[in-house]
C-alpha cells in the first residue's frame, strides 16, 4: 500500500454533503483505506471568478491502486456525484485531484504527479499542511511552499446550524 493525498472541492448544490459522499465512496472502494481528512476550508473560485465559493479539503488514503487506477476511481466518483465538465476551472459538484502517490514522479497525457499546480494553491496546501506539514514536495516541505503563498480569502468552514 502507498500513501496518496487527494484534494477535494465542491461549489455547487450541497457542498458539504457532496464532499462527505465523495469521501465515503473513496473509503468504500476496494484497495483503499481512508486514514485522515483535513478540516474543510471555504475559498473564492480560482480561474473563473464569477461562480460560488468552494469548499476544499485534503484526504490521506492508503491504496494499492496504480496511479491511473486511482485517477480512474476519482473520475468515476466525480461522475457518480454529478460532475459535468463544461469549462476549465468552472463550477462543479465535486472535483477530486490526485496530488501525490507515495514518492512517485509521473508525467503522461492523463496524469502528472506530484500535481503540477499544487504548490501554487493555498486552498490545497493549507489543508495538506494540516495533515502533513513536513511532507516533501518538489524538494521542499509543504509548510515551506505554503509560507510563500497568499492565503487571502481562505477561511476555515464552519457549517451553519
């Protein structure tokens, strides 16, 4: 088994419920064991600004899936939870990105590991730092990458009663 870190986000419908459903699907998938989830953060959208705010979290998963099988699982869960890909960085019911899989480095037409933009995104690094601040990514610890990013607009999500 290898340790994988996945970034999950949602900005349509019942965002909290969709993230919980995605985590449940990941945990119940053969060959996987969900070992930790970060707190949930709320952020403004990146890319296309005229859309609802996102909820984001990072999950740690022990998996025996290959990188592409893990990607396929993430895409299948997105589809099952109503994701329709209309435009890049557009609104979505759920998004699941494979950030890291062990210390694997990979780049092909379907998947790049580590995720190519993860160190540029506070909405990924803040929850990842909650789980693994000293984890090395591209030669630096997560906390060191995070120290260079603007966290404006990112706040811990507290569901309303």
